[in-house]
C-alpha cells in the first residue's frame, strides 16, 4: 500500500499537566496526564530514512507546534510530551505524516489520581484515515464508580465536521441524540460525568433513574461524506483506567486476541489476578444474534461458547469472565474456564456487522488495559508494533515488559516471522522468531521471561511481524505490577 503522504491521526493528546476534575468529589480522578507518541516507519522494502512531520493542533484547530524527525525503515521514534514545546494544560490533537507508511501508538501516563497506587497508564493506536462514522461499544456513567470520556478529532483540514451522537442504553433504547460541530483539524472532548448541553443530563433519563447508572454504546456520524472524524475513549475507575480506539466499521466475525480469567481466590477482589470484559455492539439496522467462542492459548481448544445473544440496532452487551454480565450469561457459566485461563475470543454475528472492544482488569495490581476487536479486513500479513519493551534484569526483576498476543484470523495455518527491531531500524541479533499458528488460534510472547527472547535487559524498540495469513495483534505493556497499557498493532 504505497502512498505519497500518509497521515496518522490521534484524537486525544494530553500534554503535560492536564488535570481531570470530577464533577462530583467521589467520582474517580485520574490525576495529571501526559501522552507520548511513538511512531514506526513501516517501510519493508529497505528504503532510506523518512522524515516524519508531527503537527500539534489545538482543540480550535490552530497549529500549536510542529516537530520533525528522521526515522529509518522499520525504525521507531518517540515524540515525548516533555519535548513538545507545548504549555501546561494543553489539550488537542496530533497529525503525523511522512512519505512512507507509518504505524504509531500513544501512551498516556497518569499520576496523582485516585488509583490505589496513584498511577495509571493507557494506550491507543493512531488512525490512518478519518471516517464518516465511529462506533463506541462501551460508554458509562456510574456515580462514584466509573465514567467515560471520549474525544473526537476532525481529520479534515478544510471542512467543519457536523456530528450526531446517538446514545443507546443496554436495554436497547435510544436515550439521547446530540449534535455538535468540530472545526477543521480540531478536537472536542465529551466527559460523561459532566452533564451539559453536549452531554446527556443523566438524571432526566429513565434508564439512569431506574438503574442508578447509564451504560451503553454510541454511534457517531458526520453529516456528509467530505466530513471525516476519528474517536478515542477513556474509561476511569477509582483504581484503574483504559483507553481504546472507536471502530469505523464492523464485521460478521471479529477476533479478540487477549482474554483472561485468573484468580487465587474468586471470593475476594484482591484474589483476582485478571478478568476480561468483551463488549460487542450491533452496527446494523435490525436485530442480530452474537456468539463468543473462548479459545485456549495452550490447548487451542474452544473451551466455552457463550450465546447466541440477541442485540438490537446500536445496542451493546458486555461479557465478563468474572461476573458474566447482564444480557450475556450467568457468572457460573465461566467456571468451566477455571482459575488460570488465558486465550482469545472469536465473536460471530448472524445477520449484522458488529464492533467490539475488550478490556482486562487486574484488581490485585490496580491495572487495566483495553483494545479494539479486529476483523479480517484490518488484520494483515505485515503487522507493526511501535512500542515494545524488555527492561530490568530478568523474570520477577523486570520493571517494564511487553506481552505480544497474535491471533490468526484465517482458517489456514499461518507461518509467521517475528522480528525485534532496534529504534534505528536494525534487527536485534538472534531475536528473530519463526512460529506456526493454526487457523483461528493464537500465540503469545511474554517478554518478562528470557525464553524464547532475551533482548539484553534494557531494550525498547519495535516489532515487525510477517505472515502468510492475516493476523490480529495486541500489545500489553506492563510497568512492574503497577501499570498496564494495551494497544492494537497496525496491520496491512
């Protein structure tokens, strides 16, 4: 896929000391956040360095600053918030461009908030283009417990984006329709725990009155084909937070590479090492039925099938490996997975396209991470991971490491090569891995251990994965047992 100029859009950039102030004192507070953006030159043809231009736009769409950096083929570079030249409390958007194809991810570091250990981290991927529709499968406002903040970026430089946001609750009803406009290159944030003219007043909505919270999904559309947007959501709890890309399209079959159910004591919060919630949204105009197949990463068996679950238009359901979930299944259904289950999920829909996000929560460690489910069209035979780590000693002594979750989205066995790439674009000596992944199965690399990869204990860089079958890949970065951030790999 050759382009003379490829753009990578980030619809949420928090630079330096942005403080999220709760509308109510007991609502979660993430503290101060700053976002670093790591870009990878996705040139596999062995070309020379590409000049990457980073443009920072304010929420009003004015150019606040410009930076540029030469990045070698398959090399990577981190545009750090601290080096951006922007003032404290700056909020806006970023556009990356180059003469070669790019992959990029943003990581937000939070500190001083209400998390149990005072720190959190979130990641999400850049958008290669804007879309006329974005879908947010999970949005919530639960007083004192959690809330969502979603950000919308106008990816067009000459056209105002006139948007309509539709809020569908979990019971299947359309609760609110709100319109707004975003200037060219501009961005707006919608904080669901601060009701107002552009955010629903929850106290007036019957679903909230009945349940004491609002949980649902959003459909965001522009008024015409020449108006395009990108969107990212953040979700905040008192002890952890997540970020995830909204979906610009759906499919009848989605792949979710990283799902878990792990505990030492299922009866206490601290006894849960990790559980996952997969949320599926119906993007069609009529009902559809969805099933979830839980595939064990070690045995490759389908250990559990949940569903069929009927979803109305625009409606979402969440399936939680710890508690089941309203509209999904009873908690006991997941007992068959046991206490140490890790794997992937295949989501299938009968008649309508669906979108999905999945997030994992690790209560013992105050960690959480999220990503977007992939379909065959946004998987690929070449995948690029800009931000991968193996730092600090080995095993339990690691201070920062990555988990790589690879899922084959085809029905045929995949022959896969995984190459670990230094920031300068050179391949790490003896770090290339050749593996095979059966059809619709998954494979994991855990860089906390030295086997099969020992990168020297102080390594950060990118990864290039090539395969004869399309793959969906998720990265989970962990800072000891204090922070977790996940993002989707960029595939073509």
